[in-house]
């Protein structure tokens, strides 16, 4: 390869993380496990709350700026020569160890990685069994050498036009049907391979693997947990102590003047010895007293911080949240508005899955990032801005117990249970209709903010705060590119704008161009977990949504033609529902 493959740091969390496939020119790589990373070259992404919730001591940003920053392994190993059409491993083509060329052809031809791989729902991944596919149920002729070729008839672009030939003389067989769920049943079983962890990391597995295209989106689903930095963790002193925590971890460290004086010099006089000692002791006490944090407790802490606010000060804080008046037109539904002019988000990768998305750390389908437990996880940090709306919690809870809301909840719960049963997995969720309501409302605001604030919808993210004691929606930008913190989104929280923003968004999406089909839909989307939701109304870009665009129902906002006044925001509907 003439050039070193490159990726942004954020892609190593969201797109090409550990266990994911990275395409590069005519080659394909898999990102290796954390044991093979050089953590000494990684910068700290300071967020103690998030690290503790994930059971690690630190979060580190992937190394950047040099060659061989991120270790990879070649996958798939199976190669195809575009000239002679042979199928095999690089050694079958007399290819040097660090190249992928067919030296059986003259001149040598660059090899192409197999487009087909196999994976099972437990996250194992391996080579497509071309040999077994060609010989399945057809008898094996032992004479001669079995040389496989992948030949195109050249008539169509379908899989049926691709055939596998073997030199043993059996009739060639097409690849049509190889993507069926049970296509490989009786042909091969999962070998439990985990190439990102090494050649000796295979597990016992009795699953039947499925055929996938190498570049398919369901080859790798990241499991990411994020947190917004809030006081005191958003302060510059706390971040400095966190970066130096390896030196300060011992309680005796505060009694080492040489260490503290060295840190004062390292901070270039920004912090005094007393400040560093005080913050170190506070963190020691917090770690000794607090239980492990959960995702729910992280959200509750952030919710309180957003409501309490944080004025602009010259202290280097990464959290600035200002109270703004609630417009009169929203007073019946919105309790508080906050203008978040500065926020910092840390996103950490703690696992991944294949075939379907998994976010529960206890789910056996979640794949490990390392063969042996590590004390750190890869993470990125991004800065942004946002708008926070607190919805009347008491009103939401009253509405959630209405018969209309309960019927819609039951439809979603039945769909979830059926999907779990079909996938042979335990019940995965208890549907909270209040969560579905605020989730759909957040998508309405994302769509409207893309028009009003001038940001692309894909750069606006949602963060939901929903349980029996809180109801809030944070819409924010937190990206590593130019659509990060330009001020246009936070400006929408001003009293003369936020009312129009919400009202216009609700009025515009109270009617969908796919109605009445959309408003009457049930069981749409992944696992049938959407009701009235489509791409013409409330579906959002994948980068914006916390729930992979499921658990959405526009009817919860505006009601249905048969029950027009039952939606929580029915008073804003403009379609006569």
C-alpha cells in the first residue's frame, strides 16, 4: 500500500471501532482489540462519572497524528483475483506476507477481498465457506486439487449470475439464496472466531451463521454510552486532576510535596497546591462513598444540572447553561427553557454487536473489546451548544395513564415481545409511553431546528430525560467538524424564537404527506417498534437519534382521525385531527 489508511478519531467510536471493518483501497482490515493498542500514546478524555459507570478507571482518546496509531488485522483473509478469478488465501496466490497480489498471473494482479463474510448473532465473524457452498449435498470428488473460481456469467448483476466453480469437476453453483437466514444451515456451523482478539480467541458456538456483505451496515453496531460534563466535573481543575489521576490515585499522594509542586508547575501556575490537594481529596472521598453509576443516574445528574443552570464565568468551564423565560404559547406544556451556550460531551465505546444493535452491557450478544479486562475504554470528547426544554412532568404522567396512551403503549409492547420471541432472546424492554412521546417530540424539534438554525439535521443530536420524576429534551450539537459550536442553535432558546420554533414544528408535522397511511400505521420500522412514523415526517438521521429510529409515534403528539384530541400536543395540530 502506498498510503497509510486514515480515519477521524470519532469514526473509531462510531464507524470503524474495535471489531469493525475498515476498507482501504483494494484491502480490508479489522480494528484489533484493546490489548494491541498503545495506551501510552492516547490522550485522556476526562469524564470520571462516565468511566465509573462503565467500570473502568479512565477513558482514552485513540492515538492520532502518526503512522500505525491503531492496530489492525487483515480481514477477510479470503481473496479473489479479478484476472484469473481464483478464490483463496494470499498464500494460495504466492503473495508476499505484506501484500495482496496474485503472482500466478502475468503480470501480477492486485487481489480483492471477498465481498462475502459470515457472522452470527453472538458477534462471531468468519470467512464465507465457498468450498462447502460449492460441494454441499453434491458429493465431493477427491481426485485432483480443489481450486475454486468465482465467475460471473455477465448477464445480470444479481447473485444468481455469480457462480462458484471447482476444479474437481462438480457442476458450478450460483450464490443466489446465500443471504437467506437459513442458507448455511447444514452446510457449516459457526466456528466462534473473533479475529479482532487474535487467532486463538475462538469460542464454542452452536449458532448457524448468516451471510453478509463485507460493507453491510449490520456487520458492526457500536455500543456507546455518553455523558455531558456537568459541574463540578466540567471545571478546568477537575479535568486537570483527572488527567493526572494515575499519579494522584493513592490517598498518600496529597502528602508528597514534590508531586504536588510538580503538578503546579505542569499547570503553569493556573492552579495552586491547595486547589489540587482539595480536588484530589474530594475525588478520593467520592470514589469511596459512591456506588457504581448507572445510565439512569447519569441522566438524573445532568437533568438537575440543566435546571440549576451555570452562568458564564472566566474559569474555563465546559458547561454554561442560562435560564430563559417560557413563552406564553408554551406555558401549558413547557415548564422551563435553558440556553446551553457551551457543553462538552464524552462518548465511550464499551462493546459492539453484529446483525442487530445491542446496548445492554449484560446482553450476551455484546462483544468484548479485549480478551482480558482492561482498565480503560476508547472515547472521544466534543464541544457544542444546545437548547433544553423541560416538559411539565405531572402533565406527562397524567396523560400517560389515559386509555389512548395505554392502547398505543400496548401495541408497541406487543411488537417488542414478538420480536424478542422471534429472535429467541429474553424480553429486552418495557415500553414507557412517556419516553416514546418525548422521543417523537425531539424528532419534531430536530427537523424544525434544521430549518431555523441553519445546521444540517445530521449534526443535531437528542438527549432524553424521562422517568416518573423528570421530563426533558436536550437538542444539541456536539460534532468534531465545523458544524459544532457556531451559536446558531443556542440562540433558538431566546423567548422570541423558542415559542415559534416549537409551534411551527408541531403544526408542520401534525400532517404528513403520507397520511392517512402514516397516521394509521402500526408495526413499522425495525422489529415493528414504530407506529405513526415515516421518512416524510419524524424519522431522523441515524447520527441524531438515541434509539436507532425506533419507538416513535406521531399519534401521541396529535391523536388519530378517530381520536383527534387525545395527543399530548393536540392543541397545536393544524390538520383538523
